[in-house]
C-alpha cells in the first residue's frame, strides 16, 4: 500500500536519504525545509507519516502559539532565548490508516526511519551544549516499543546523561510505554500515544501520554505491603519511582512525566 510521507528537514541530510528509501518502496514523499512552511500547508493530516528533523527549531512567540493548535503533528514550539540551540526530531503517525491498520507495517516504517537517523544523521557532530526535543505520536502499537525506547536510551547515553548499558532507564521507560498502550489505551489503534523526551547535559525529561480514561495514582496498592505481596498492580509504578529522580502524573492520570538527572550531577550532590 502506498503511503504519503512529509519530511521537514532544515539541513537536507535526513530528507534526501529517506526520500530515496521510501520512493524505492513505492511511497509518495514530499519534503520542505521549515516548520513554518508545514504550518502553511493547512492539510497536513493528509500525510500518513510526518517526520521532522530540525537543527534549530525557531522560537514561536506566545501570541502565535494559540493559532498553532491544529498542527499537532509538528514539534512543539516554545518561546526560548535566541542564543539557545534546540534540535527537534519528531515522527507523527496519527493519520496512519486505521481502517485496515497494519501494525507490522507501522513497526517497519518506524524502524527504517530510526535506523537511518541513528546510522547516518546522529553520527554527525552538531553544536555542543544544545538541547534535544524528541517526540513520537502514533496509534497504540506495542511493537513500536523496542525501536522507540532503544533510540531514546542511545540519545541519552550519547549526550551523557546516563552511562552506556544502563538497563534501569530502559526498564522505567518500558513500564511507562506498556502502561500507556495496554492499560491506558487498552491496545485500541484508534487511540494515540505520545512519547516525548527533552535531553540536555544536565537531565533527560520524558513524557508518556495516552488517550485513555486515566486512573487515580493514589489508589494503587503499595506492593511493599505484605497484604499486597501477590498482587501484580503497583509494581511498575514503584519501579519507575525507584529508577527516576522525579515522577509526576497529571490529575487525570493519563500523562506521566519523569526526570532522570545526569549521573555526574547526581554524584556531585551526594
């Protein structure tokens, strides 16, 4: 089945390579250079997958942001100092066909994109001391977990927040991903999951959000209580709290925010 791709790339490295790859597979690929151009398209939802890779996302004034709400498939923009360098990468597949939803096809597309970026783009040294914003939005598909989380953990390691091979971080992200797809959206492909990471030298911030009903975090039984010894619920949340430095749920209980501080910074504070 032919898919429609939009690639927004201000340095051409990702767009030229992926355009060749997906065109050879029979897909339709359009490329543009800036987020502003994408906003002007108005019909961005006609694309099955939107890929954004910007070396320095433009700051958008607060007055303009309110008019930008219909462009959910684009990286979130925020006011920031002109001297601050923010790299933005996002894969959005919220318009992926769900009538004949093919999870294997979506999984293969994500793996192709992330493998290409990791192999050919992320190896290029960018401006040091930059901040990376990475986002994924997609229909509930548990099979995307490995490629997405592997990519995120490698970026965290590359930037220096965690040491290579830190399996604890992957475990926390794994729990959050499963909770969003399985418990939040109940594997419903018509509901989307949003995974975001903001990574700098000092910390990595992660957000997992689903479209489920949410839950009351306070109602989760404490797995450390002897009375709950044989209950499975609550163990994942406890793991996340033990691994991450900060954990916060929204009031509805469908969005989880976690912070992992840089190991060097943590050691200095001890």
